[in-house]
C-alpha cells in the first residue's frame, strides 16, 4: 500500500469514528482537504487530542466566503480555520476573527514577526510552481515565458481558476522582474492571460484535482502547488517541477469570531506550531515549516530540497504580497476573474 493510501485509510477510519461520536466533539477544524489535511490530522490534530483529552472534528472548505457567511449569520460551525494569508488579512480587516491569546500559543514566539499578528498566525509555507509531464514534454520549461510559448512547448495546459497566482505568473511571462510584480498591473496581466486562454485545457480549483491530473496524465504542463505535485510524483506520476519563478506564500490559522471553543482552538494552534509536529508534517506533504526550529528536528537535506522555505528555494522565488491581495485593488482583481473566464 502506498503512503497516501495508508493515510486515506486512516482518515476514513478517523472520520467514521468522529461521526459516531459527533456529540463528543470539543471543537471543529476546517482546512483544504486531501493529503494536505490528512497530514494535519496525523502530525498535529492527533497530538492535540492526546495532549488535551479532546475530540477534534474536521471539515473542509474552499476559501473565505463560507467562513464569512458563518460569522455574519452568527452561526459559526468551525472553531479553527486554515486559510491563505490574503484571506486572513481580508478577514482581519472585516472583523471576522477572534483576537488571539498568545499566552496560549508560546510556540509562536519562534516565528518571523511577519508571520503573526493579533488576529492570525502563519502555519506553513507553500509554493505555486511550474510542473510538466516528463514523458510528453521533451524540453523542460525554464520559466513562465516557456509556459506561454505554445509553439516551442506544445501540449495541454492547466492553470488555477483564480486571479491570485495567475496574475503574477502572467506578468512574469510578460517580462516583469520578480521584484517588480506589486502593485500588480491588472490590465497588463489580464491581457497576457488572454493570449494563453485558448490553450488552457483545464482551470483547476483544488490541489487534489491537480494531483489526480498528474497521475492520470490529463495535461502536459500546469501551474500547481509544489507539495501536491511532489506527492503525486511519489505516487508514481511521471512529472517534474521547478521552484524557479515560483510564488511562495504562507498559510495561516484563524479563530472565527463567535467560535464556541476559541480557547481550545488557540491551544491547538500551539500544537500545530510545535517544531516537532511541524517537522513531522513534512513527511506527509512537503510544505515548509514556519517555525525554523523544525529544521533541527530531523529534516534531512533531501527533504529540505523539496520545501519552499529552504534557503536555496527561497532564492529563486518571489513572495506573494497579502497586503495587495487583501486591498481594494486585490478585490477588484478577483472580481474581474469571472468576466475573464466567461468572455
């Protein structure tokens, strides 16, 4: 049995157990599903349950909208949520989160100050990268300009169905240097996307979808999250990828305003930032820890090379700007995306 198959089996068993003991759940954690969330269960949530003698239920989501609806309606079902930093920032500005009690989160003291504020705290780093099928792409692409070059690099392509990430790589393909991406020139970015739009076969909406596309050889090149494609490769997918011109970002944890179990949720955050647990998490999906002490917990050089936050990989990427994406301009960019796809 493969590692992911083993994880899925454990997750199904855990879900059945939790469903049978629904009344015993002490809090609910919501994340992005798939191998990503399976790893959170095994490396972190299980540890928190054992330490505090509680039951942690799980759910999955697709972004900020569902959490915002819960908070504004006063019917908050989730106590702890994993989101991207632009969504965490936007939610902070909209007053959607409980203020964090850092006396309950001592492991956050090891984090870069940029990864924590009164209302959200960073959890892991991930990267959006360029990947390709090694059996169908004879000449490996060197960057996003090659992804746009359909004549020299023919084949089916897949991109994320969201403005975020897509606008940045479009600008890079159009010659904008990595340190000159923000503030994003929306007109230029969308114009570049229009050039490639007829050649994009799949606009994906989840990390699990990209992993399955790689395993099934559904496309030849795609924009993808590094951890998802690495896990697909470990499952036998004949793919490769590069961190060059990758978009490194931070996932963050928030406690929705009105959550019934906010104090327990903050204690669970502390377990999720524990350096040993952060190091263990990289065994399940190769995303980089935000607690630098995790690199002293047995992460070897081979594993570090897969992690977005390792020094060599950081050097060839750019960092997504959550302040821009949570601004009025960022909201306009996101709103414009629907019209772009429908035209």
